[in-house]
């Protein structure tokens, strides 16, 4: 796994640093490109020849998505298949991600996994893939299946962490830490991103069930600086604020900085289990982080793609899409050392 991490880190460095494509076709010399080039970030796995499978991710600029790539790569080696991995430039690059999927469809893959930037941005392209007999698996960000069906598109399965449960788990720990009393707030992800909205809803339900007052709940677009500014405003406007739940760790780190700058004792819980967040928890700064398992999500996504192709599964438009949930774990000061690599 350490070798895989080094590989993905190298690929990511090249993606962010170069605008030209670096050629190659093996796991040890993977092609690297910006999203706009339509070349895969990586072409890897335990088979030779052209890849029959592809995955279009949101980005590769965060640990979460890098770790998901590692899981996909490891599963490809395990299954003896080859997979091409693509990623958009940023989580705002909606059209760029559409172009990536359209180009992937034109290359004739048998199955494609997609982690959409929003719940609808890839729907037209997915409908096109469905019409061509390409199996689609939805990863992480839940597609609006009703809207997709209206376009004639369908998915073989959906795999992700139960994000409502993630938000609930984080909020319940915060409630415990503040003794079940006090004002609380939420820092949301990007408006329209279902994963973030589900975490928000899970946290909101837990806070309300405990009888706590939610004084603020606003999006910070997954961005650390925006989260810092938002939390600063929260703290200024609400002097009795006791806890803040954040829908990812990047934002949580910004919120924690704002809390420290204020000098107040406000508990902060993040989401994702990023290395820096886990270290912050171990150091007694962040209160907790709810760790997802993006490697397992990516691996299961590829596994479903191979299954759909092997079975030549018939995917009916409008049929209920099976959901495969990957469990999350709460990381606190008590167990953080177990998760530090």
C-alpha cells in the first residue's frame, strides 16, 4: 500500500504541475494529464492491453480522492483487470468532468464508475452511456436517479458511505462533549452536493433530537479559508457557541484555526479521517473526525463494474438501484493513535 500511495502522490504532483501529457501505459509509468486533456490520470491494474474499465472521479487534489484511487488500483490488481482513472481539475469544474465522461464513453469502455460533482451534472452523458450498453456505477455522490431515468439513463449500483449516519455520528459525539447543552453550528460543504447535504442533515437531526439550538448552518464549499472566515463570523455573532460540526476535514481544519484564534473552548468535529485531521485530534485540537473508508468505496465500485460486465447484467431504466454502504468510524483522542500512519 505504501508503494501505491507513492505512485498516486507522484501522479498527483505531475497532474497539478504539468499541463502536458506524460506518456506511458503501465502502472510503473502511468499516463498523467490535466482533466482538459482527456487522457487518464492513471492506467493501472493486473492486466495487459487496453483497459475495459474507467473511473471518473471528482478530483485528485485531496487525500480523500487520492485514497479512493489507491483502493481502485489495489482492487484492479486483485481482480486482474486494467482500469483508467480520470479526474476533474477542481470540484467546480462541472463541464470539465462532463467532457471527461463523454470522452471516456467514446473510447468504448465496458463499464465506467462515476463520482459526479453534483447529483445531475453527468446525467446526460450517463444516459448516452446507457444507450450504448456501457455499465455505469455511481460512486460517493448520489445521482438523482429519477432525473436520470427521465433521460433514459441507469446505473448498476451506488456505493458510498452512509453520509446521514456520518453526520449523526459526529454530532452525537459533540453533544456528549458539551454535556448536551449549548448552541451549536454546522459548516456545510458545497450547495447541491448530496454527500455534504446528507451529512448536514444527519448532524442537524441529531442536534435537534438532543434539544440543542442550531444557530448557523452555511456552506463553505469544502474550502479551508472559506471555513475559517465563516467560523470567525459564527463565533463573533454567537458568543455562547459550544460546538461546530464540519462536513469535511479540510473545512474542519480552517474552523479549528478560527476557534484557536478566538481563544474560546468550542468543540470541532470534522469528516473524512484525513491524516492532518487525525493528527489534530491526537494533539488535542480537533475534537474528532468521522473517518470514511474511500479506498473501500473505490474498490467496491470497481468490483461492481467488473460484476456487471461479467454477468452481462441487464440494467433497466427506472429500476431501483442497489445501494452498497461502507461503514464509517469515529476517531477521537482515545483511538487516534491507531489511525496515524
